[in-house]
């Protein structure tokens, strides 16, 4: 488990760098507005994250499409955990909103890792592989 966690965190750094790089490139080099640039950056970042986590972090050999759907579901739940933490910290407790945003990465990462480890890449699929 220790090695998968370290790999997961490293993939997160790569994914974040690629996603932000794409967003910034689209905004500044291509003149795109915030929303389409953000959507493209996050979509490509999510796909990079899925591929690296599938092959390198968890060495998943099961079916690709069901794992991708489970991964997207886990990312959605992780995002909701992030948003809940940010809103509670900033709006209810009064933590500085920048600090709250940074703190929100913790539940996102925990939910994302546990969901990936136990639900996305550790499920028996139709091929009988996990």
C-alpha cells in the first residue's frame, strides 16, 4: 500500500502539472476563455491520471472502459468531498478561503486514493481480472 500511495501522489503532481499547463496554454497561446480552457485541461488531466494510475500505480489489467467509468465516479465523489471541506472550513468555521482551498485537497486526495485502490482498480470485471 505504501508504494501505491507514493505513486498515486506522484501521478497527482504530474496530472496537475499537465492539466494546468494545458489550461494556461489554451488561455494565453490560443486565446480561449476560462471555461473551455479549464474543461479541456481537466479532461486531459483526468485521462492522464487514469492511464498512469491504471498502468503504473495499481498495475490494473482488467477491462479499460468499466475502470474508466468507475474512475470518473470516484473523481466526482472526491470533488464533492473537496467542495464540502472547503465550504465548511471557509463558510462555517471562518478559515481563510485560500487556506480552505488548500486544505480541501486533503479529502480529495484521500477519497481519490481509497476509491481508486479499492473500487476502480481492485474490482473483478467481466474478464475475471482485478
